[in-house]
């Protein structure tokens, strides 16, 4: 099965848009989505089972290594390969073989659990009364995981291009998004040896123009005119005689930026004292993206990938962010990398079913 179809199906069937529904009153939840119905019907079709309980957790990291990570649904007998960002219900079991491992984030602000061969299988528990963190922290966690669980459903495919033809630079970030008022770096896809002209244009005209930029990155100078909050700017990157490439960005105001940073700190507290760095990055990126801050979400994911390049969940998140910002080629590449990491080296035979 092609990479995009494999991951598209894992997103469509293994994830739901109500990841933390078990932690909130029924009145606060919306109607069941089509993807939830499809996922549930796929799990119970042909078995005569009653509908399963609400979601109790999510797999945020998978490292198959020489083994594999598998999931068995509550009351079921068959073990199936786990997927990045797969949702779990109370009673589901997760196991790892050989040197494989996974991280499961639990609903209700109960932190996360590392699943390894020793101690497998791990049985996903129900939240207990009095176990949850503050309602606001739970809401932040819900916002992040809801974004992660409702990722791109349709397979993304790269756009074919002619080899040998001169191609303009492709602006990667910031690209059609709001940004926090942090030091801003512009990134694009191009040659590290080529020279580019970079221009930032506001409603009144050019704010900054810089010619002869070498490489595919340009940091907005500290001594350049300050970028005003709430104003939409256009970034232009030009190479030679090729048409200029454009993307817009808008700096959020100080009040909103302060609120976002405060919420990120509370989100981290909701995960417990020692969250895995990659899991924390995934949840931070999900929260930022759910607030329309795709540039800052991408920065979180790419920084996490620099430290953990073999985590398929991070590549899946990057694919989602590229898809959101209109970069199908880059999205397809990240999907392919996630699939490769999920399937390579998986030679450990499955243990006997328990």
C-alpha cells in the first residue's frame, strides 16, 4: 500500500476527534463524527460487539526497532500493529517486543506511560475520580490532542515537476500563518549556494529589502523596523529571473502571545513531572497549531526531530503542518518518512497471543 494511503487510513480509522472525551461531561461534547463512526464500526463489524467506551489515551511515540508495537482492543483477541497518534480506550492493551517501545498519553491529565517489552502488555486504565488536574489544564490538553487526532484524512500526493528545469524557491515558514512575536527566521526550499532577494512588504509598502542572501534562511535583523502586531505582511523570495514567491504572516499581539505561553506552561504541567521530550513536543505543536500558529508549531517539531529523527509521530505531525500550509510535496515526503520508520527493521516474530 502506498505511504500516503497507509498513513491516511491510519489517521482516518485509528484516530477520533474526541480524544479526551472521557475527561469531560457528556454535555460538553459534540455529536459523534463520521470518522468516529467509521472507526467504531470497523472495530466491531462482524463481531456483534456493543459500541466501545470513550477514548482514554493516545500513542504519541513509537519506536519499533527490531521488534514491534501492537494494540489489542478491549475484549478482543487479535493484536494489530500500532499507528502513530492512535487513540486508545480503557481496557485496550499495548505491548512491545524485543527493543520496541511506545509512549501512551492518558486522558484526564494522568500523565504518560512508557511501554516496553518488560512489563508488556500495558492495560489502559479508566480515569479515577479525583485523579484529574485542573479543568483549564485538561482543556489545554484536550485542545492539543483534538488537533492531533483530527489530522489530515485524505492522502496527500506530491506534485510532479520536470527535472532539469529551474525551479523557484519554495517558502516553508512562516507561510500563511500567525506568528508569535519572537525573533523571526524566514526559511525556504532552495540551494544553499544560490543567492536570493528577500523582501518583507506591509500595507504601506516595503519594510525590508535584502539582496544577495546566500542559502535558504534569513533571520529578520534586530535593527530592522519592528513588525507591528495585527498587520498582515507579505514575504517575497526571488531567485534570478524567476517569478517571486510569496507567503503572508501576521504577528500576534503581546496579550495573546503571553496567554499562549502561559497555556503552554500549564499544558506541560498537565502531563506530569517527567514527560518524554518528543511527546511534549508533539502536544505543544498540536496546541500551537490548534491556535493557528503553524510557524511556531513547525519550529517545535523540527527542533524535536533534530534530537529524535527516528520518531514517526513527529514526521506525521510535520506532514500535517505542511498540508495545512499548502505544501503537498513536503507533506508527502514527511508521510513517506513516517511509514519508512514504522516498517523498517520489524523482523521480530509476534509472540503468542495472550
